């Protein structure tokens, strides 16, 4: 449809201009015949009239009509439970009837699309029931979303109604009719199932922890079942559980002793019984991280002092510390049975032999020690402790200093906020004299006297090779540091507390402890899962660091290499993807160099044919019936696929007719330009040939 924004009368003006131009040019006598002259005049008339018409900005309006045939989606539950529990004749009718159903619907003018749990586009004659999980909600949602721009008429849902992943579809929420095809078997099977395990994922070494087992049963009421807990093929505990009549579920609990720290895998199994339909659902696996208890800290002082209260508050700010306070000559003595992992000795050894019993107790235990020196400290006795720091005082003189971070210390880090808070601390007294570091001891903090920075140690920490790890804080009255920081920062003296906590963590860190942690992101993977491993890298005080290069080697149960990959510990927490692996137990070993020291991490990951699809043997046809009837559809069986095709045809689903209009300016059509050029060329060539110009 050709239109213009101007009045149609302008078309007569365009024709008049074209006619006048042609008459003016070809009215005189010409060297060619009259017929040729009329033809040339006609060409000029057409070209000029059309050029004038283009000045009116004409446009072409086109309308295209589309007919969208109704679409029927064949949504097939291709999970393992279909093959396990659907009777063979019914399953055969489904696999043979679905291709015929699709062909029949196409012959009736329908567009047919087949979808499964694992494939967005599948051929109805190539179904394999291998999916390890069933998410019917996602299957239906994907069917609707994929056809949001199409004429979706109906969904044929072939399933047993059992959902073990995602959300269960809700009846009545579908905007199109659902025609259900009932699979599975609604008759209860004689079966024992271990349906649930309840346990805490973390247990403390040496303590008992509960493991609660839930067993459901069909056909064994009035009898008993034997439940076992195994580790590495060894039966740890076994119990006979009664299966009362009138019930379908019983629970029992085991009390297990947590062994040495590490990751433990326990298999809980119900012993199979005669006549049991399947044993695939008789076992489950529990993964428990056994950890050491809280870090036991002894805070001991030669005498009562405000520093003890500040140190106590800083230690208790960390939930991983369990504190015992002891002051020489005050209160009850330290019990002989008391044990600890690290000690903080305030002004011990002391002058006059105060607290000798506490000092001897700590030295006999050979635990790491943080020494805090002060006016009561016996520096001569301290120098004999081989802490890696020697203090040679000049009389009783002291310097008033504030902490200054040593930028060369890398065993734990200080942020900029901590630096600013340290700078605001009031001066604290330290012994004035010669200070010498030895034996790999490093200064975490230097002394700053007024505005003068020095390289005298304020906090010295022994090297990793020391027989007993030690640290020394030379400042007294650090309670003022904590009080000042709390007053300035809303009662949150984080810099002081973090300094004490990190120092104790560094002292108690085992020199052989791994700072590289690589672990599976799930307790167990299925054979269709993407196996992923997470990696964490730490500095000497277990602060996270990133972008560290890691090499990982994966071996199977026979120690044969399966895969070797290199990756980095990502700041965004992205895991290493290994893809799908066959069922089995795999070992992995990871290597990295952190802070110049080689680190390794190893572990185990389990890939199994997860029996999710075998947990429930009885089809849930009630759900499938509700989905069908509340959406306007109906429930059918595999033997009724012909009736299903007739029902869809009788539903009289209409095609959707849509039209699309398009406006295009005539001047933008390229072929018109070449047509005009051809006409002008023909005119010029004719005049030239006839002897004119």
C-alpha cells in the first residue's frame, strides 16, 4: 500500500511537471523518427514525474500475516524410578506409543515438542530413563518458558508423580491444560527404606555424638530390622529395631565416639530381608568433621594488674579460646589437673621469685608462651629462657613508646584501620637498653618514641623452628591502649583484641599444619553431577589469601591417575570444576607454595549412584490427577495414548493469527534507484545511437 503525507492532488502536479519537462525537451524537431521521439518523451515523463513524487516523501505500508499452529509439549519424566518401578508392559506401551502420539498430533496440524528432565529437545523414540533426580516443577516451568512466544496449547506430562528435587508443582497454577500419563506403580511394594539421617556435621574429638536413623517399611509390620553403622567396612554398632504394626516409620539413635580430628565417613545400612523389592534404598552415608576442642589459654600474673583485665577481655573476645586466670598469691592455686595449650605470663618471671610455681608449671608443660614484660619482670631470669630476645636494660630507665607496624613482617597482616588505631594509642613504658633478636625471631611491632620511629622490637615472635614457640610484648600498661580504643570506637577495641588473638593463634599453630585446604563442595556426588572442589589458602595465622597457584592430582581407588589440573584460589570463591565422574571413591592431592613454604592437602571424594530414585517405590498418582483435572486436562494411562490424541483433537485448540505492519520510505528502496538509473541510461543511449546528445 503506497501512501504519502501530502494531499493526493499533489500527484497531478508531479505528472504535470513531468509532462511539461518532456514536452519542452522533445517538442522540437529531432534527427530521429516520431516513434522514437515519443518513446524518449515517455521515458523522461516517467523519470521526472517519479522524482517529483519522491519529494512528497511517499512510503510503502506492508502487512504480513502469520499463522501459529498450536503447540503440544510432551514432557517426559525420564528418571530412574520410571524404569525401576513401572511394569514392563506399561513402559513398553509408553515408549512405543509416544512416537505414534507425536506423529498423530503433527498430522492434525499441531507443533509437537518433546522435553525430558535432562534434555530440552528430545526425540520421543530415543528415551532413556537414566536421570538420577526428579524435578517436575522445573520440567513444567521450562516447558512454559521455552514456549512463551508460541501458541502453547497443552502439556502431556508422563510421570509417576514422585518429586525428590526442587519444588513440587502446585495443582491449578498451570495456564494451559495438563494431560497426565500415569507411570510407575501405585501398589505398595514389600520394602525396607532408610529414609533419613540426622546428625551434627561437626563433633569434638573424644566426645560422643548422636546419629539418628529413620527407617520406613512396607510389608514387614510386626517384624524387626537390623540397622548397622559402618566405617571403612568395619561394623561400629548394630541394633535390632522393632517394626510395629499400624505404623510405617520408626526411628532409632546411635551414640558414636568421635575419634581423632579429621573428616569421617560413616555408612548406615538396613540389612536386606527376604522378599524385599529393592535394596537400593537400604543405605545412606553420613559425613562428620571431627575437630579439636577450644584452645585452652592460661593467663597468669605475678600480681594483680589492670593489664590482666585488658588481656582477659581480649582473649574472651575470641570464641575459640577457653580462659583460665591465675595470679600468684591470690585466690585458689591452679589445680594440678588443669591443662592448657598456650600461656600468657604477665611480668613472669618476676623479681623476688613471685609466681615461680606458675612459671615452673608452664615450662614443664612446654606450651607456647606470650611474655608481657613490666616493672616487676626479672629481666635476667627472662634472658635465660631462650625466647629469641635478649634485653640488656640500662638501670631502671624506660622509654614511652607507641606501636609501629613492621612492614617486613608477613606471618600475619595489619590493615590500614589497625595502623590508624595504633597511632592513636597513648605511650606505654618499655625497658630502655639494648634489645637483640636471635634464632629467627622477628619483630611484628617496632617501638615509636614520640614521632621518632625506631627498629627496636616492641612485639617479638620466635621463629617456627624454635623448640617452644614464644612471643614477647615489652610494654606495660597496655590496658590504656584498649581503654582508649574502646572509648574512641564505640566500645569496640578490635585492633587490640585482634593483636592479642592473632599472636596466640600464631603461637599455637603447628609448624606442620597445612595452610592449604582443598575439599569437595558436597558430601557425595552423583554420577551425573559436576564434581567441584573448593580451595582455601591462608597465611601463617590463617588469614585468607587469594590467587595462589595450586596443582591437583586426582586418582581412583586403584591409585591410577584420573586427572591432573592447575588452578588458583579465587577471591570470588569459584570452585574447581572436574565434570562428571564414574561412581567410585577418588583420592586427590593438591600442592601449592605459600609464603615460600610448600603446602599439600589431600582428601577423598565419593561419587555414587545415589539412590534418590529408589527411596520411594509407590507412584504418587494423586498429585498427577490433581495437576490434570485442575488445569482442564485429564489423566490417562500408557494404554490410552490413542484416546489422549483424540481428546487433544476434540479440545479444538485454535491457531493464533498475528499480523505485522511495516512502513518503509520509498526513497530508501535501493532497487528503485537502479530502475531510475536504467531508464535514464536507456534514454541517453537511444539519443546517442540516433545521433543526438
